[in-house]
């Protein structure tokens, strides 16, 4: 039987941020969920409590060996007034794949779904209303045992925090510039690139700084072995619209199986378009751009939704994608995905989960 979730309501609700100021991940709601793990006891003491700092021993393993994973999903308020999650079961399954890869004990999926339901219900007034906004939900697990030996922690905390958000990029839905990284790599097959562990993001920061210096919003990673095949952007998967087909890098083990990626592939095929999941080299990408066959490039992700790419910087050269503005397909996908999420349009796949 699923363990109960104990609820302690805040007695000091926080002021809500102004819609024009929410940005991404700057403000947090009034409550958070916590579940503890102790060896021998399993996952226990599920609770929702007022949002507050936590205390950890300086020797907690997360600080030293990075045993930490996270997820990202969103809650929406539909025009009819329902509260909705988008494909949460996909996030919960990936959470446990990440847990398993990082030697963290898996968590009861039913309990995670119930925790998401209850937390969103309690903080439902934090779901913003303006177009392009939502409530971003960040579940994560950290290793808390205070012991410096390199071994799986015997204690963990699983927590869920939530933040009202607008667009992830400062550009909003305008096309971004992306820097193709040729020195650093993000991940290799057999490593941890296919799961959502904190270290993947820390490892990308150095290249991200370089990209910023080049005036780019993000880094496009190439595979770590051949340094040749396009993988992902770190905060998004990528799609290329070439001629009459859409190409996206195959899930070869070094990139994250995004839930928006999966949704986009489903939608494109539902619309009768040809989607190829395959190896796609930077040389092929440059060639199709030079031949004038690269109509669009866009990124997909929970935070980023559908994010058009206007140009790529590769080996000092700037390659403009299409005419540099948002492409037709990216715009249609953005409207459709956000429409399904917010109940504006029909959901033929049963992706909306009404709370
Ligand atoms: C997401 O899209 O939810 C992500 O986790 C990407 C990023 C904000 C780290």
C-alpha cells in the first residue's frame, strides 16, 4: 500500500512575483515535498511542508561525488479551469532510470505521481495565467550520507520544488544562436549522458561560457567518440527540417531521451511527415545548409518547449538557418504542444493528466 503524505500548510504565504518579472526558476512556491531514504528503512516519511532551506552535513556525499539526479515537468491551468500535468508518467519513469544508473534506490512511481498531484493542488494559485507561462516542477534526489568513502550513499532525500516560469531563453520564442562545440564533450555512450544527473549540467558550463562569449545562447554538443555526430544542446534535443523530412539524432546512449522530443516525433508522424532518428554528422549539417536545404532547426525540451534556432557558429563561421526567423514547422509545433498542454486544442494522444 502507498505510504500516506503528511501535509503541513504554510502560515506565511509569499507574495507572488509580477508576471513581467517571473523569468525562469527565480521564484519558488509556498510548499515543497520531501521523502527520506535510509538503508534498511527504505523511502519513508513522505511530507509536504512550507518551502524552506534544508540542513546537510558538509560530508554529505552529494557535495563530493555528485550522486544527484533531477527531473523537469510542468503544470498548467487550462482555459476551462482544470489543472493539468503533461505526460508525468514519462518523467517518473525517467527519474527511476536516472536513479538506477546513479545507484540510487528507485522510488514508488505511484507515490511520486501522488506527491506531484498534491503539491500542485496545494500551490495551484501559483500557476501563472499569461500565454507562454506555466508552473515548472523540479523533482530531484540527493545523496545525504555523511561519509567520504566512494560508495553509494545509505541515505537520500527526494524533493519536489516548483517555480512559476515564462520562457527559458531571454530571446523568448525568437530564434537563438547556437555554438557548435569542438573542444569539450558532454557525454559518451556507456556513461551517464542518457540520464538526468546533475554532473552532466556542471560539465557543460565551461563550454556554455565560451558560447556566451561568442554571442550564442547555447552549445550544440557533438558525440564524444568521433567528435562528429550531432547529439543535443544540453537543455534541449534538436531537430532539423531538411527538404521533405525531419531528422533528429538517434538515442545512441549519449543524449537525453526528452519527453518533448518524443511528443514532437509523435506529432510529426501523426501529421504524416517523415521523421528520421539517425546519426547526423556536423559535416552533413554544414552541407545541407550550404546547399540551401536546411529549412529549419529547433530545440525541444520541457523548459525550452520548442525553441527555433536562427544560426549556428561552427569553426568561426556563422551559418544562418533558413532565413533566420522562426520556421513554419517550429511555430506549428509550438502552438500545438502548448495548445495540448493548456487545453486550447484537442489531445488525441491522452497526454494531459487532469488533477
Ligand atoms: C528541462 O527542460 O526541464 C530541463 O531540465 C532543462 C534545463 C532547465 C536543465
